[in-house]
C-alpha cells in the first residue's frame, strides 16, 4: 500500500502544482474586491454578480459557444474523412506516415502567424477576391471574407483540424479489418460500411478530438482579435481585456465560469461516448 502511494506521489505532485494550485488561486482571487489601483483581499460575490447580471456576458458566451460549435462541425467533417482516407485507402505505412507529417506542417509556425497568413488571401484586394473578380464571378469584392465570423471560424478550422484528425485516425487504425470485410461480404455498400461499422467504432476518437477542439476554441482569444477585426467577441478575449485593465478578480471570476461551462460540455460528451475505451 505504501509503495503504491509512493509511486503515485510524483504524478500527484505535478497535478497539484500545475492544475489544482492554479485553479484554487483563481477561485480565491475571483472573490476578491478591487479598485482601479489595488486588489483587496476579501470575500465578495460582486464579480460573479457582474458576470451573471449582464446581458453582454451572456451574448459573449453565446458567441463563444457558436464559434466552438461551428468549428467542431467543420473540423469533424474534415478530420473524419482525412483520417478515413489515411486509415483505409493508404495501404503503405510509409505513405501513411508521410501524409500524416504533411498534415502537421502548419504546426511549424505559431497560431498568430497562421491566422495572419489568411489576411492577404481573404482581404478586399486579396487572392480570393482578385481571382473571383478576374473570372467575373463577382462584380465587387466580397466583404464578409475577412474580419468577420466567417474568417474567424476558417482560422479556427485551420488551427485545430489536426486535433480532430489524430485521435480519429488512431481509433480507425485499431478497427479490425475483418469486420469491414464481413460487412462487405454481407452485401453492405461503401456508405453502409462507413455508417454501420466505421463511425460507431470511431466514436471514442471522435469524442477525444471534439474535446480538444471545443476546449481550445472556448479558451482562445488571439484568433478572434486578429480575424474578426473587432466585429466579434469571445470569453477569452473578454478575460484578456479585463487583464489589460488590471481587473484581475473580474477576470478570475470569468475564468471560473468559463471553466465550469467547458467542464459541463466535456461531461456531456463523455456521457454520450465512453472515451475510456480509447484511453
């Protein structure tokens, strides 16, 4: 018994130092009072009252959830079919590895650089508008392509699609190919095999990828700031602005509420799919 505790102690210390202590600190600071120039250690619920008592907060949370939902839908569609192609249509392990590494190339640069790279593509005089104008598909530049919800979601998809591909691909590689052969021998079409065999057996990977994407989008602030041009808001951006104005207790309260919302979403996903099969 003592040996088991000693073996678990290093991991418990790491979890306590990098997870429990920071969250506990946020919880404590979130009930402090503050002025324009000072933090006042106290126990007040003013910060939480401000969070739940403002329609702006609800609108911001709704905007953040909308971004997360749209990004999740698009990355799921893209990630599933990329993983399916790599797992079932690329027979060579070498080519699987090569194509998988190609998918990781964007991660050689930072998120900010990858987001900014869309500006010359989607801008009023960017590549997309220039090409459409040259082909006479449109008469004037499309304004919604940049500094809008569209560009924000597009950037999110670019940033986080790989987080959906990896766990789904990992799950698909574990599917027994005999099951697919049996389904084909029983007369199932290609779509029926995907619907009745591949998708059900890929649910753990889909759930893990969904957790990655949703949590990353919910906590992001730089992408909304860069790609929406100030036209959209997110909880992460709101917290960042509060920190810039030295409103640390208010930011901590928003962070605790955001954490609760994200945990509720993750808990809902885990009730639908048992990801312990994958872990």
